[in-house]
C-alpha cells in the first residue's frame, strides 16, 4: 500500500494546501458517537484524535455522500506523509525521541501527547463489545503498593461492523489532560493526576491537532473531483492548486450521478 485517500470538501482542501497540514479531530466530534465511550470512562474518546482515510482506490458513493456532499474532492497522498522531529525527552535527560509532534507542542497547557512510533492503524470492524468499549484502567503492582495507569491507546482502533463499508485507515494521536510543567514538578504524582482528570472528564486544551505534511509528499498529491462538483468550484480548485500546489494532478470522477 503506497497511498491513502481522504474524502473532504473544497474549503478543507484549501486549508490543507495553504497550511501544509492535515487536521486530526477528537473522537468526541466524529460521526460514530459510541467511540467517545469506554467501559470505565464516559468520555475518554475526547483524548483520542483521528484523521480518517481509506486504502480503496475505487470511488465510494457512500463516502462521497457522507464526507463531501457529492460536490467535494478526494485527495490521495503517500502513506505517512508527515514531518518527523527529533528532540531530547524533557522527562528523561539524554533520551532522544523521534516523533510526528514537534518539541514546542509538549509545552501546551493541559494537552500532553503520548508519543508513539506508529500512528497509522487499520480500523478493525467488530461486534465484540470488549473491543468496542474497552476497559482502559489497568492496575500495576509496585512492591506492596497497587497503582494503575490508563491505556488510552486502546481507543480509536475498533468500530462497529455497521461501518465496515468505510474500509478505514486512521492516523491516531493521543493527548492527556495535563501539562508538562505539572508532570516535571511532581513526576511521582503524574499517573494519579492523569487518572483523576480522565475520570472527571477534564478537557484537553483543544478539539483538534494539525500534522505538518512533508513537501515531497505534496509533490505526489492527486485530487479527484466529486461526481456533482459545481463548474465554478472546479475552476476555483484549479486556481487553488496553481497558487499552492501547481504540481498536483486533478482528475474527474468516473461516476455519473443525476
């Protein structure tokens, strides 16, 4: 698999091209409201941020209808098209981190990222409720003491089988409702504070996050116009790409829909 496809509208494409970024949205704002819930927390999905794509090259009428209103676009980009950054772990001196998140974003108030090497996941479609609504709280034995941590990265990877037509791949990021300065101040209390904040549904600082696209990946951008795209919007699309991405390839849908 070399490419993934993303259905969207012309306005969102304009922001992608101008800003060179892809937006990840909190699960509390996605189409399947059940994704917000885990077995032990009522709104834990708000800490999981996703961008939804598909590996299906063939056009999907349901996807056109749901995510572009039949008059938008579908973009194609290489898999994992995002910039990566290298920085020293502020919590472990001498440890070097390579991440899709730049170091400056560690210092946001009340929004600390969980760093993972792999952010791309193929969605698993299932009717298994233990996967759809996982238990996130996991107990850990420390000598005579029992603590726990929250496996927030269990979220966002499984969807009800009713959504299987999407054949979805997701870029996934996780953020906890705590600040780095609080973690550095009292590191021994960090996990406890995280748990309390998740249990109390404390919001992170924002509902979305933007990943920077590598310029060489934009060189491979392909834009497919929806079956019902307006002729004026088609002209606007051409103007948009001339300004921000002149090497992009624009194609027309093969579907003919009244």
